[in-house]
C-alpha cells in the first residue's frame, strides 16, 4: 500500500453495544479523533455489511474503491481523503443518532399502544 494511505480496520461491535447510543457515539467519536490525529492524506476502509456500505457510500467524499468477494465474503471498500473524513464521520454519527431516536420513539409508541389496548379491555 502506498505510504500516503491509512487503512481503517473493520471491527465488530456486539449487538447489545450497538444499540447503546452513548457507547456507539463514543466509538465513532474516538475513531474520528484517531483518524484526524494519526492518518495520512488518504483513507481506505470497508465492510462486509451491505447496510453499512450503503451508509458509507452516502458520506461526503467517500467513493467506492472495490466491490467484490474476498475470502468468500461480499466486500465493500471505500476511499476518502483525510480532509473529508471528519465531515463523513459526523454524517455517520448523525445518521446513527437519528436512527436511534426513531427506534426509541417507535418502541415508546408500540408500548403505548399495547398499554392503551390493555387499559381499554379492563371493565
């Protein structure tokens, strides 16, 4: 790999932790900080998740670099510049935060419906 590139390794966050908005925010903020502090001019990053690839593909200055199969797994690799990385990370954080808010609202609404139905059945 060329010396001007930094590769961001893929890491897995356990489902219980992925649904924790504060922890999720901390992980993404730390990753943003590390990229700004330690990376070179260009970034390579990827995922095996099509939903994450869709999210990464929407970020500012992130361009598909490779889409194919690696070791039998569908793989998406992206390229970005360091100067565009903070904005891209903030877009990901905003998207994830909004998604958590929507999920939380939906869960509250569902419980309200369930509780409302139960109350209406009582004499």
